[in-house]
């Protein structure tokens, strides 16, 4: 049984910081990439940041310079450090895992991030 569990969300004021964690447990033959996505009400789920097996990272333009994705391979855990948060960052943040074999993707339940004064 593969589980993807996010944690670290909450309510913060504009300019504040949060650190999200995504822990993956269970058997996955090979993980190609792990990433963070977010979905605001009435919006599509968008890529926030992704890290691939070789360590390369991709960020959405809206978060570059503010968010940092990192990974602990031994723990199959990925983190998202979010600084200088803005109200428009408010969304449910999901951790996604891309595996080499089927089923090819796994998702967590999401963690709510609310940025408000």
C-alpha cells in the first residue's frame, strides 16, 4: 500500500513562511520525480515545483525566488520551503509522485495553505 502524506500547511500572514513535507511510504519500484502542485477554488491544479531523480528542479514562474523544493532520497520525502508568502499563494497543496511503472502517479490528500492578514 503506497501512501503519500503531506503536512505543514496552515494559516500565515502575508510575508510569512511555511515548510511543507511530503512523506511517501510503501513499495514503489522507482520514483522518477516528486513535486508539489496547488489548486485554488475554481482553478486547475498547477505545478508549483518539481524535482527529478538527478536533482534538477523546475519552478512555476510565480514562485521562483520564494519557494525551494528539496528531497531526502533515503526517506522518500520531499519538502517545499515557502517564503514571502502572498495571498495569491492560498490553495490546497498536493504532493505528487511520478513512478516508472504503473500506476504511474500517486497523490496525497492535500494540505491547506491560507495566506491572509
